[in-house]
C-alpha cells in the first residue's frame, strides 16, 4: 500500500514577483479509530477484542496517572510523553505568581526514532488526475465534505484540506459554513476536533 500526495503552492505573503514554490501534502487519508485498530490487532494476535480494549484503556489510565505526577513517560517503539504548563498572569518576578495562576497546557509527544526510521521508506505516489494546486469553488468543496461523510463516521479539518486541496484556513471556513447550516456538528476542541453529520451519534 502507498500513500497519495498532491502538490500545493506555498503562500507568497509579499506578493512579489518571486516564483511560487510547491510543497507536497498527504491527501485522501482517513481517521483510523480505536475499534478499527482493535479489529486489526485481534486478527494479528490471540487476544479478544475485550482484552485489547481493556489493555488500551489501562495504558491510557496509567499514562494520565504518571503525567499528573509530573513524570515523563517513554513507551518503547511509540514515543515520549510529557506535560507543558501555562501561566495566566504576566509577571516579572516569582512573587507575583500564585499557584492558581499555573495551569495544564498540553501533552507534548515526541515520536519514537524507531517509528520515524520505519516511515522514511514509506511508498508515495502522486494522486492521479489532479493539477498542481487544484481549486474548487465553495459549493463544490461543501459537497465534497458531505459526500465524504456519507461513507465515513467523521471528518477532521486536515481531511477537508486533502479532499478539497485547500488551505487549513479555507477548510475551517467551509466547516463553519456547514455548522451554521446545521449540516454537521463539532466534537472536541481545536486541531483534535472531529465533525459528524448533525443527525449522527458517536
């Protein structure tokens, strides 16, 4: 199996006469959910789906447990997890900052070198029948998103970028338009958000 990519023009904020360059981006990928992974692991092992699901849940629980204690977690072959913090108050000296001003910000993930080494040899092919940086009008883009959701449970903004060959800014505008129209609804926050049809349930 190979991954498909398309070529996109890099933005030229200066709008000068300098030749616009291109970059490659994966397109057409899908979100592989937990149930899909469980099914694949079941076929590749002697474990039952219940055993696998329980193990994954336990892994998540202990990951949270150790991160809450300020530990860093290094899972061999997967990656390194740690927590970053934010301060809600701008201050120049420690005395100005109270404990209540410090909050959890995010989980940092550094992918395992073993995974990156294995991915360096991934097979790539250019998506056929596409021009460099193809453009679609909004009506077509919105239709493409709805068509995708007819055969998939959910979609992410990155997938909207792929199927419509557009920037994240345009993808988010299209998503907002579909939300306002009551076609889709948002689950989650920021870049981890997924979108489902309004009459769907997860």
